[in-house]
């Protein structure tokens, strides 16, 4: 296979080690000796056993897809093409799951539309495409590349809410009071056309008064400002219920033409990021309440309370720093939120926030609802990212099934991709999707850590201020 000393290879074990003998294996793949970004990703994919090659059956299935939405698929849907829905994402984003529009109600409060890509129309249960999407569970976002849950013809094309083209979507239309309380919601299938592909940076600059951008997007400015007004009220409502807000700073890798790291920057979250986050949270709450009320088997996003041991260990560290976590034996989310506020201006705030995060349990997917501790919510689910998360796709199917059932439909499947799952299926799917999420997190963390070390190789021996 052409492997030489110093090459990275994939080996299949043919003989396990014993007390007297070493393991024996055969080389099945040579990855090479160029320890660049691509190699780090290749190693992570294989180490964590993440599927990354499309099976022939999937390739065959997607080969039959057209670039445009079929006209017959638009029939019987609510037509939202004239509603000025927009997508707001990062500069590098290529798959657009969600679009938003907000308007002020005459009697006070807001009406908010969250339109989500209708992936379930194209990805049907029992197909090769669905089997592979389920196996992957989630898209994996490495610093230099993406291993998508769905083939690009869908993830970046037919499903993606690209600007000025017709797209199928699932809509959550909500009403919110002047105090930020969700007062009503309804779900329906629609056809839309995004009026603009905006970025967080552009929206933030618009809100800051950038005249050039405000002129360029003049028809949308009022809508953007209304979204921001809604966000401020929702943020206050989250604070009131005691939801925890983490202000994390992530590293962004800037690569040169040879795909080597040129520099590492810190990404800063602004109000544009946060307003989209709050809109998505509202839609997720609505979806969770909808399936829960109907007692339909579906996956909830569960974040259990921290264990007593974790709380005790965290408090002992805080005590050494002269800090304390209020709330007695059973601290509530608002107690953690209070602590975060009190440490915000400390030089070690980021370290303390990381420790706080580690003292908490990992969020999982489960059909048995136990609430979301971090967000201080009784019911929460993932509805807003079906292009990149399988739990969201399964939830869309459940919602479509319920909508059809309300219209007198009989049977477990619907014409547009709805599906009724059993509780046993959901239990298995919850465990699987929780695993694929952890697997993706570990793989991306491995690559990120490796890239940081590789970047700092030239600095060995230098002294830095910390």
C-alpha cells in the first residue's frame, strides 16, 4: 500500500495481544504523512467511527432529485412567498434551516413566524437516505470542513432556504405578549421564498445604525428592528424565569490557501446571534408543547438537574475563591444565573463558567419529558434544524402526523412525510441521537485541540502573558 515509517495508517486487528505476544494487524488504508488539517479530520472520523462516505443506494436516490421544488409539492400548502421572511446566519453558513419574520400586534405584543426547512418531505422513513441520515445523526462541523447529515444536493440545495427561490417549509406561527410570554402558536406546512440572506454581522451593523446597510435592505429594516425589540423582551423573560445565559467565546480558525492555520480569532456573540437564538427557543418550546399535549411519542431535549456530588465539588472550588452558589441543597437555574452575573467582570470569569458547565449534566434526547434545567423550561424539544439534526427531522414527522390526524387522516404515514413513531422506537432513537451528538462533539474537539497545538509549534520556548 506504499506505507513508510512515519505514515499514519488505518489497521485492522487480525490477532489480539496476549501476555506473551503483541497485537498483529494488517494495514487497510494509508492516510499519509502530511499532518495538516485534512489529516486531523481524517483521523477523527476514523477514531470516532463517524460515517462519511455516501452508500451507493443513497447516491442513486438523490440522483433523481431536481434542483427546483416540484410544482405538485407546493399544492395544498399555505403560500408565504410574499411574507418577507429572511435567514440570518454566519458568513460561512451554506445550509439555511430557518427563516424569521416578526411584526408588532395592534393590541400590543408580537406575531412571530419561524419557517423551518421541510426536510421530512424529501427524506422519508425506510429509504436509504433516511437510514444514512439516522446513522449519522447530526452534521459534524470541523473547523475546515463539514461532514453533513444529508447529501449537499439537499443540505445546501433543495432543503436550504436560499434567497429568492421557492422552498417547502414547516412553519411555527406564534403570538407573544408585551411581557414576552408565549400566548399562542400554530403549525402548518407552507411554501416560502426567502427575501434576503442576511448575516449576524450585517444585522448587528444595521441595528447599530449603519446607513449603507439600512438603505440596501430598506424594506426589511423595520422588521429587523421589531425582531430586536422582541428579543429584548424575551431576554428579560428568560432572566425572570431564571434561565442560564452562557457567554462563551469560541475560537475561529482562519486558513491560508494551503489549508494551514494563518491565525486564530475569538468569535464574539452579538444581539443578532441572540435574537435568532430566542426565536428558535420559542419555536422549540411550541413544538414540545404541541406533541406533549397530543401525547405523541417524540424526542424531548432533556437537561437534568446537576447531581449532589457535582454541586458539592463545584461549591468547594468556589469557596476557595471566596464565592458561593446560592440555593441550598437544591440550587435552581436562577441560582446559577445569579452566580454568573456576579462573576461576569472577574478576570477568571471564563474559567469559572467552564467549571460551572462541567458541574452540570449533559443534555440528551429522550421521549420521557423531564424538562430542561439550563433554560428553566418544563418542556423543550429540537425542531429548528432538521437539515443537520435527526431529532428535529423526527419531530417534524410527528407534527405532520398530528396535523393530518386533526383533519381526520387515518394511518401512520402522511402524503407529505408525516410519520407516527412508537414509544419503543423513540426510546431507541433518543439513545442513538444522544450518542451521535457526543461522538460529533468529541471528534470536533479532538481536531480543534490538534490544530491549536499545531499552530503553537512555532512558539515553543516563547513566554506569553496569561
